[in-house]
């Protein structure tokens, strides 16, 4: 009788332990499912370690997205091409990019559109060891850029201004912005196109600037989003743009110096270098790309494609 009693007790304990383990696993599964559901409902934005992305970081710091009741999740990349892939696969809803890249995405069948312009700008920086002081000295030199992008367009512009033909200069595809800067520092590239703040770091190290998209009057930066029929998602995008523009106004009002640590953290540069970024860079706003920029990007892309 006692033996049967102990068997019953043992069985009850085992059952309770199994049930406990089962409940634990179930809770993990529930938590994972809840996180997946929350992530799918959130607005996911591809960002890079470049200055044009500062407004979304400022918006996060000031809880501006929370005030609009939208869950925005920033997905970090170091190359625009990776952002393109994320947008194409639906891993993100929107991305910081340029209008030439948007032309290329559309040509590849990606249903996306520019929903706002950004202030990203590029400088053609030449390696100080190469002693290149004029654009026509780029003959037989290597320029780092990315095909079918604003950097490709600007490399072509530099070649035209230097009266160089395609067979006289080598355009090398280096997608990662940090890798480009590293190749400059290691004397592995003659010239390259850099955005801010990477261009500032290059200038501080003594490398020469031969071309500047701002001085050319070009505004090629863009915020692009996948087109969706989901009304909730579209409302999120509208709110995101509204918050983005609020953050632009805040930065334009207070300047970069107020956000030294923020820029240092997401761009991976020393705080002391932030003050060397051109302080006259302002954050542009507007849902429509300027006509002259749109025509430039479209005509150039059709010619190169």
C-alpha cells in the first residue's frame, strides 16, 4: 500500500514538473510571438551612420514618435545597398537614400516612392598622398563610389568637369561608407565620395576636396518608402514624416553642437570632431523633389542604364 502511495506521489510530482516545463516553453513562445507581432506592426526605417539620419535620432531622444503614438524602429546599416535590399525584401518600410537609387529601385520593379527630401551631401575627396589638385588629374586614378547612385552621378560629373572619358578613370564600387574612409586612410584609393561626417574626418586628416554636391546646387537626398495599401501603415508614415520635419526644425534652431554626443554615438566619431562639421548645413524639408534634381537623376539614369 505504501509502495502504491509513493508511486502516486511520484507520478503527481513528475506531472507537475512536466506541466511547469511546458508552461515555461509556452511563455517563451508567447513572448516571441508577441515580439514578432509588435515588430510587424512597427514602422521600420533603415538608417546609416551619416548626418542626414540625425533627425530620427533626435526624434527618438525627444520622444517625439511616442507623442504621435507610433512605434518606430531603426535598423542600422553601413551601406545604402544594404538599405536597398532591406526595402526590397520588406525588412524595412522606409530608408534614407538618394533619388538616383530610387530610380534604380523602381527600374528593378520595387514599388516605392520618395516621401520626403533629405539634406545628405557628398564631397569628392582625393588622397593627400596622390597629390591630386585638379579634376583632370584623376586620369588613370581610382574613384570609390556605388553604381546607379548619387555617388555614381557625382563621379561622372567630376569626370566631365575634368574632361575625362570613361576609359580614363576607374570607378570602383565600394558600398560601405566606413570602408571607403578606411581605404582612404590606408592609401588604398585615390579618390572617393563621402557624405558627412565622414567627409569632415577626411578633411581634418589633410585630404583635399575637389567637388561638393552642395556647391553644385544638387539636392539628391531622399526618404523612400514602400507603397502599401495598408491604411494603418500609411498613417504611420504620414506621422513619421511630420515628426521628421519637427526634428529638422529643432536641429536647424539649435545646431549640431547641442547634439554632439548623439552624433558621436550613431556616427562613431569623437565628440570633439562634431564642431568641425560645416555649421551652415541645414536640414531641408519637403515632400516633393525639386524639378531640376528629378530631371537630372532621371536623365542621367536613363543614359547609364
